[in-house]
C-alpha cells in the first residue's frame, strides 16, 4: 500500500495526473460582455451545486483573458457537448481571433451563445464569483435549460472517451412487450466492441506509464515525434485524440522537461526525449506482448490485417 502524498510534497504534474482519474464531461462555457463581445471556452470543471435554488458552478484560470468578459456578463451558458462534438471542444480550446466565425449558434438569455446538437444546455444568471486559489469559481443560477438526451463527450486521463453501460451494473429486466429482437445489437456490434477493447487495453497500460513519470498523452506525443519529425500542435492533435488544451499542455510539459524543442513551426525530439521515446516503445511493446500472448501468430496477423484495412 502506497503512502499518501502530503501538501509539502505535492508535485503539480503528479497531482494533475492523479486528478485525471476522475472522468468528466466536456462543456463550452459562453457569455456576452457588456460591449457585445462574445467569449467561449472549453471546460471540464462544470458541476452541479444546489437544487434550491438551482445553482451550478465552473472554474477558470485567473490569468485567462476571457475572465474579464465573464465578470461583466449578466448571464452565461453551459453547453454540454455530445460525443460527436470533439471538433467543437478542440476549436474553442484554441486561442484565435474569432472563435465563433463559421460556427452555428443562437443567442440565449443575456446574449450567451447556445450551440445545437449538444447533450444539454444550461442558461444561467451570474450569481457569485469565489476565490479558488489560481482559479475563479463562477456560480450561476439556472434560469432555463434544455435536456437534449444525447450521449455526452467524456474526458479521462488525457483522452476523449464515451459513455457505456458497465457490464457489472444490475440489469433491470425489460417488460416482455418492450423487449427488442435487437437487444444484443450493441454488445455484438464491432464498433462498440472495438471501443470497449481500447478502453480496457488503455486502463491496463496507464498505470505502467507512471514508472516513466509521464502521462498517456505525453507518451503518445513522444511516440508520434519519434516516427514523424516537425509536426505542429494542430498536426499532433490528429494523432493524439485529445483536446487541444491537453495537447498544448503536454507539449509545454515535454518542452520544459527538455524532451522536445521547437523547430520551425513544429517540434522535434531532443536526445533526452529520444531516450524517453525508446523507453515508451519498450513499454508499449511489452504491454502488447502481454495483452496478446493468448493468441496465435495467425490470429494476430489476421487482426493486424483487419485493422490496417479499416484505417
């Protein structure tokens, strides 16, 4: 049994990695300032607070440029993203001149932008702002909401994920008349099986990375840069399947640790980074050997052929 980490010993990087064990949804918080300027930020810090009165909260770094608008706005909106809105999440995580250009939206209460096809939306009256260390905690009183019932986009340990029913959860028998002849469709559907297999594979792999003192997305970045030189953040995004804000943070962490360096518009591995990438490859290959040890060479060759065909 490991000893708990005390305040004085807390390493911010390790602390953030530990917090990543708590799976969250993904939202875009929007508002319109007194001068009409609109703001939208990707955030996973949203949570419910009170039923009576109906209150919710979310937090933002105090240094964020958007704070000035959120502080002056009378209302803000919480757009809970659906599982097919990863591009929206990445778009609003980037720094850019006009995030709303080319994006479909409608004005909500107080002018706060609302997006279509979300899982849910909450329109809030600004209620309070609390000091939360290096963050401001914004509390909103819900004055209107939409329950759109779509499957939500989730985030866990540096990667986007989706919601699936836990196989160990108690199952409520469906009424005979409501039973569908396709009740086992999801359990046997190849796409959902692949998703569940990837999640299980990753869950067993993640703890092993702790020995290398990097997280999952940092390891992926090193492996990508070990095979492709000079990719920029947008190009890395395609390979890493993670929010842009997490990609940027991973690249910053790796650069601060001396593992990568900027080269032109992209990044390259340093000697230290190349050594760490080799360790990541060794770990990844060992994990693959362990995971696939029960299958024959013929089965693995067939499996690899199928995967390459699907790319």
